[in-house]
C-alpha cells in the first residue's frame, strides 16, 4: 500500500494547482488507505495487491478528473474518503463472508426494494432512469444491486449446482423448479433494459448471471437460451426506445450527424486519434471537446494525453486486478467462495470491457462508468466494497513458525 500511495502521489503531483484539495485532505486519504490494510485481522495473510491496485486506479482517476474539472475532482475526493471509510467499516463483516450465504433471499429482497425506490423516485438523465437524488447528492442504486445479485447467485448455485447440472434439458418441470429463482438475475437485467432503458447495465447483469450459471453447472443450453431471449429483448428495445435506437445509430455511423447525436462519439474518436502511440502529454490535449467526458468518455480523455501505451497500461492494471480476484476463488476449498470470486471478477471485468469497448467503437456506448477512474460516487463506493470483499476472501492463516529445535533436527 505504501508503494501504491507513492505512485498515486507522483500521479497527483502533476494535477492542476488547487484541483485536488489541500494537503491535509490528501494526507487523510493516505491515512485511510494505510488503515484499510493495517487493520486486517492478526494471524492471517491476504493478497494485499488487491487494495493497492484499487488505490492506484483511484489516484489515476482522480488525476484525470482533476485535469478535466477541478470542481468534480473535489467531489470525487469526498466520495473517495467515503469509500475508504465504508471499506474499513465493512472489514469485520466481510471477514465472515461465508455467513452471507445464509441470507441469499435477503439480497433479492434488497434488490427489489432498490428497484422500487428507483421506479418511484428515480430521475431520468439522457434517456436512462438510473439515479435517485437526495438533496444535492445523486446515487445509482444499480451499483449496489449488481453486488447483491452476485451474493444471491453464488449462494443459490453453491447449494443447487449439482441438482441443476444433472437435470435433463428436456425435463421442463425439473428445470423450472430449480432454475426459477435463478432467473431473478436474468429478469433483473431485462427489467433494467425495459424499464430503465439501460442496455449497458442490463448486459453486465446478464453476463454475470450467465458466467456463474455456466461455471457452476456447465449447462450451456440454459446460457444460450437466456442470451437469445435477452438479444430479442435488446432488439425490441432498439426499435421502441428512442434512447437505445439513437445509441445504436451513433455506434454504426457517428459521422452521419457529427454536430448532433454523433458529436460526442466523433469527438472521442478524434481524441483517440490525436493521442497516437505516446499521447499529447498530461494537460496538453483537448479532451474537454467531448461532452460528459469525465463520466462516459474518461478513457478517451486518458488515451488522448497518455496515448495507446498509457491506455494499455490501464487495461493491464484492470486485468491484474481481475486475475487476482479469480485466483482468490481458486485457492478456496468451498464452492460458494469460488462462485463468489468468479461473480465479483466478472462484474468488474465485464464493466471495464463494456465501457472501453463502447469508447473505442467495438459496440454501442452505454452509461456504465469506468471503475475507479470515471467521475461517479456510487460507482466508486460499490467498486471499493467489491475489492474489500475480495480482499477479505483472500485471507489464509499464516504458516506456522518452525522452532529452533525443529530447524536443528536432521
């Protein structure tokens, strides 16, 4: 963590003067980061690279947001402080993460309650109904819902994996009996697509659902069926929801309307091209030509000033983080922990894949934020809790120390 903080301090030293708050605020962030790893239970060892990589990404994101908007950077600092405080506070509970399996249906109820609040009090921004406002603070409940869905799916599949795997594909009664609760995850993704018009988060939840189901049961038939129905739903949405239709049209040809609907995407492509291999240099590009650059297109802004090399380095850090979360599952003996690790890694990895792919034009852009880097408090809090949970899951007892008598024994 000390090394991660040193890297973060170096990155933030290049930020515009006054954009990242007073020195004591940065010192507070460093103290919280050190306390996060320093307060781990004695007698165990964890993969401390997990919180360190999260801190490096968060520092990098803060530097990019500070370059784009000092006002947003100061808000991001507040959310970063809150994220670290919550990660520290949740540490004791996360240590007993296996107990979460006993409350699998509670996670479903919590998700439904958040959905209900979103339907009742949610605000629509740019065609998507994703935010709840409390005073001057906006929060995306879907960021917590994605974690709740992972907790539910891991617990249910750990209990029913063998039964589902052995059920015959043509036995409709058996499949409906044991797969019914699982399709809550699939239903949640469809509800987000239809009610909230958010194709990106719907894709994220479906990918998590399909991955966990396949890892637990190897039932490729169920995964293919769910993907086919979702594809049909996405096609229907593209025909009936102007917001989704516009996103797809812009993806297919952003230069058909370069001063209207395609302005944001076309400016992002210009930024990527201007960055070249090594970039224009920090604070030497023009990323502010891109509307909403600090949220939707922060990866394009970073790529313009740090080039293809810098963009690939960021992806390598994300790959390292995802790989280490998967390694946590491989080292654990029980199926629940394995599935939980796969679910957390999939949630993080697919989120990065979807937003980066949208920025570079592989598929339509969605409203998903780039974890730890984009401006967004709800995303920052949820992803720090995700890493904190994975870090707690990596705990293993310290190897017993051999006595001097044992060392002298032949």
